[in-house]
């Protein structure tokens, strides 16, 4: 079962990174906001990928 999350990442993500993550996104000031539908393990993998690329996760909000 998937859940929708909003992930706020410090800074602007490069196009190749966003493409590889495969989720809708927008840039808001000094953050990139991604909205994803994911299982807990998929969310964990996305956050791990962001961290491995040196990105700071500012927040993760469950939307539903």
C-alpha cells in the first residue's frame, strides 16, 4: 500500500537527480519539494538516495 508524502530538500536538485527519482517536483526558493506516492521501503530508499548525494532533507510530511 502506498502513501503520499511531501519531501522538502535543501537546495535545488539537478535535473538528472530528479529524473532518476521519478516524482513530481517544484523548486520553492531555496528548496526542492517532491510529492511522492510510496511504500515505507520506497520512501526509505528515496531518502537514502538523497542523503548519499549529499542532500539535506528538511522535512517529510505524510499527506493522507
